[in-house]
C-alpha cells in the first residue's frame, strides 16, 4: 500500500530532513516563478545617507538630549523614542570631531539608531533572542559536562 | 572609485572565487581565498567605512588560521 | 544597482553552488567554500550601507568556522 | 479587527511590539500557562521495565540533574509558547517559534541514549533549517507591506501579504513544530519523563494553531 | 516591476533552492550541518535586501539565533557520535605560538569590542578571547564566566523593563542594555573557546 | 579623455600590480612558490588602500590589512612546512 510506504518513510527520522528540504526547495521554486513582488515605499525606520556627515552612514538627525525624528510603528507606545538615537557619549562626540570616517564605531557605542530599535522600540525581540542564546548554550554546556 | 579600479578589484574578486572553487588542495584553496579577500577590502574602504575595514581586515586572517587548524589533520 | 550588489549576488550564487556540489566532497572543502558566499553576503550588506550588520557578520562567521573546526577535528581525529 | 481571532480584549504594548489577547489567543495562552504550571509542580514519572517472562522488574535510574535540566527546558518551552501565542509582531513570532524549537531539542537531547540523541540531532537540523523560511517570510512581509505588526496588517485598508509569503511562514512553523513526528517513534516515549515529552507535542500544536490564525488574519 | 529588490530576491531564492537540493541528497550528518549553515546565508541576504534600518535590527537577532543553534547542534553531534573523549589538537603554528601576534590582536579586538558594546562588541570581543585561549592554552574559570553571563542577562532584562515602564530614565536603560548584552554575548562565546578539549 | 592626476596613476599602477600578481598566484602550481606572489598582492592592495582615501585613518586600515595578511601567509607557510611532518 502506498500509505504504509509513506508512513514507513516518515517514521524513519533520517528521512524527515530530506522531506522538509524538498518541501522548502519546491516552495522556493514556486516563489521565484511568482516574482516580482512590489516593494512598499512606506517603510518603517527608513534610512537616508548623508555622506558629508561625520556619523556617515548612520546620520539620523537630532542633537544629544534632544529628540530625533524617527518613523516608528506606534509612537504613542514609546514616548521617549528618539532620544537614544540622538544621544552621543562623550567618547563618540570626540571621535566624531576627530575623524569623519568612524560612523560605525560611533553608532555601535551606546546611543544611536540601532540601539534605539534593538533596546527600546523592538526590545522584546532582543529579549527572546538572548534567551535563545542562553537556552542553546545551556544545552551545549549540559551535554559537554554531563553527557553520556 | 573609477571604472578601471572597479574592474581591477572586481577581477580580483572573481579570480579569487573561481580559483577557490576550482582548486583541490586545501592550502591552495586558502591562498586563493586570500586573493578574494584582497579584492573585497577596497570596496569597504572606498565607501569610507574605515573602522569597519580595519576590523574586517583583522578578523579575516583569524578565520583563515582557524581553518588551518583543521587542514593540518587532513593533510597526508 | 551598484557594483557591490552585483558582485555580492554573483559570489553568493557561485559560492552556494560550490558548497552544495563541491569538486571534492570532504569537510574541509566545504568549510573553505563556505567563506565565498559569506563574503558575497558581506558585499551585499555593504551595498545597502549596513555597516554594523557587516561587522557583526564578519565576527560571527569566524566564530562559526571555529565551531566547525572543533567538530571536524573530533570527527577526523583518531580514537 | 476581523478574523477568526475575534476582537482583541486587551493589549499589552512593548514599544512597537504589541501583545494582544483575543478570545482565541487567550484560550491558547491559558492552555500553555496551565500546562507550564503542571510541569512545574508535577513529579516526573519513574519508568519501570518489566523483565519479560519473569516477575522481576527494575526501575530505570535517572539522574537528578537530567530531570532538573529537562524540567528547566520544559518550563522554558512553556514560556516560549505563551509568548508565541500572544505576540502581535511577525518577526517576534518567528523568534518565539525558533525558541520553542530549540527548547524541544533540549528536552529530547538530555536523554542519555544514543538513539534518542540521534533523533534530537535530526530534529535540531530540521528546526535550524526551518528558521530560513521563517525569517525570510518575515522579512518579505516587511518589504512588501512596510510593516510587521499583525494588528496593522489586519486593518481593512492594509496591503495584503502575498500568498506565497504566508506559505513560507507556515512551512517554517511546520519545521519548528515537527517534534511530534519524532515523538511518534516509540523510542521517544520510552525515554523517561512523561510530562516533558508531552510539552513538545503541546507546544507544536499551539504554535501551529497560532500560525493558522496569523496567516488567516494578515 | 522588476526592481532591484525583486532581482535580488530571485537570485537569492535560487541559491536557497540549490542549498536545499544539496540538503535533500546529503546523507552524512556533519555534511548536513555544513549545508544548513550555508542555507542560513540566503535567509540573511533576504533580510539584508530590505535595506532599511529595520533590516539591520532584524539581521543581528538572525545571526545570533543561527550561531546559537549551531553551537547546540554541534555539541549534540559530538555526544551522539561518542566523540567526547577524543583529543583535539590545538594550534601548533610557530608564527602564532612564538610571536607577539596572539597577544596584540586579541588585545586590540577585545578593546575594540568593549568600545563597540552590544551584540557587535560581544562577538568581536569573544573572537579575540577565543583566539587568545586557543593559542595560549585553556582557561579554568568556567563557573565564574558563566555566572558573569547570567548577571549580565539579568542586567539586560532590567534595562528592558526600564525602557518599557520608566521611559524617562532611558539613559540608564541604554547603558545597562549595552553593557549587559556585551558581557553576555562575549561570555557565552568565550565559553565556547574553553569547551575546546574535554570536560574535566 | 579626462585628465589623470599623479595620485590616480599611482593607484592604477598599484591595482595593476595587484591583478598581475593575483594571476601569477593562481597560475603558479607549487604551493610554496605561491606565497611570495601573495605577499606582492597584499603590498599592492595595502598601497592602493592607502591611496584610495586621503585620510590618516586609511593608513591604519592599510596597516591592519597588511599585518593581517602577513600573519596569514606566515601561518600558511609554517603550517604547510611543519604540519604534515609532525604527524609522523
């Protein structure tokens, strides 16, 4: 019977990955056939590039301890959104005066648009994601120390 | 970056990638890979992201050295 | 479409083919070939000016290589 | 908001990510909550092998640390499914779903039997490859509609998400929730610790019900 | 209609198909793990094609999820194949062992990582620490590093609640979150480095 | 034909040396003989990096690239020379 053969195929779990990969491949092929997709122009957190700014490519406006204007989904839920974007630590302020080519270091230092998104407006993402790291590491460390 | 330079560094990228794919010996593959890296770093510098270029230029050799640790075992 | 975009997509495609169907099928070949699509993705991120993601991706790729090297050494080492 | 979920009863905003409780999601949330509490308070079963053809039986020895670890994983899995039930953001849902997947791997992988660990490894591979359609689907939703919030996408005037993107999301959740296939193999249930293994199946069922709601709503 | 986004999406999806086809035919377990690491690249590329700041904020979690699952699965593989007891050779390259490079480069990377803070800083600092560990022998303060990472995680959760419920103290939130995530990611990844050999 | 400045000539020469040495690296069949050409390549790339953007930080980037590739090729050479022998 075909059904019993299928069930035997599925019950061997070495084959399940192949099954899933096949499904993904088929779906991706269909996806390519149904392109192109429209790209919505009204995006959240759009970026504009100002090559002359010392914060290039992360110049998003605002002065420290003032609010920068960013396009968030629910402005009423994060009343203080924009302050982190505009903030520069003393170190990054000095760096921005020193050289115009260190924008990435400045934005990665506390304060900046990505800290705004990752910690403030979409903070729950980061909670879940550090939890995944924690759980995965707990599995690895448990097996490393007490495995069979 | 003008067209000539773009062509030169693009040629480095394509040559490095092709040689990395086609070689058999792991050492030769790693050497070709560093040709590819040499073609990629100027693109980062050309955009003016100098801090990123510095960090990537320091990180890329570490990755190669990690690979070398495994290659030793595979060598005859 | 700037040159980084085109070159990045080319490297991703070529690298994917080379990892998926390598000339010599062993772990080291695949591990080295994995670097090619990684550099392709790096150039793709560069074409969109995603510098911070690029930096993180570089560091995480090196860590990935490290984890794989550990497993491959254990796999191929003598008992 | 129209959809099978019903009107949201109340919302819990965390910045751009709004948790919302409709009658549907609230039911699933309470289910996950009850089961998590059950895992916390219950004592794991002690498995007994009866020697065939005789009166002798022996209780399998399970180390305390293994039980503690699996209980920890089961609680984390319950919390993750609770989050996945009520989150109102597609990327956040994808992250919670992959957290459920990795917790399921953890529940199974702690068992000290080579066969079970092989199953855990294969399931882990499926769960890891399932993150590809999940994250890709979430990113394409953001690109085509310009938003990730399910509440915004459910508004009547919003841009509709293309059908194939919904299929990508569903396929990803199916991959993460494949644990019951592995548990169906009898070996998995012979592994001791009943409430924890059932947590795998329950969380898979819950995230699957939730993704159907999401796909029908957006 | 065939804008840059659609062209990129089509080519990246084709490479994902190639990766999945290879996964379909592969039987060996470690090769499967390598190919899954390959198909993560198209998924990150699809996020990168979004091109806004949101794309970057989605790439960072995607990257960390990928490496976390890879870490767990590689350890499950080692345990399942019974390879735990096998010795692993370290780095025996004279240039690396004898020269000053293994001290200077990790020092630079760790310092730069602390300046960067957040995920990026964690990954960069951890890379430096791992390079130092494998070129100079292993560490043994396993529990201490683990505890530091746990405390850092708690600090990050506290900062999250500061952002959500006391947004006027956003400054404290930013500092706590940046330091917390830096220490957490760096500590976790450094522990990978000390997991090199075998358990004591 | 626009005017080419001295700096552009210098950087074009560097890039041309880079491409030629890359071709030599790939055409050479002996692994040990590949490495000198790799060094030439990294010299050329570091030079063109320093000339691409006139800024003090560019020198730092070029220095980092040069240090990195030197370390890498030394590691390859030492591993290739000493690696297989240690196994015997």
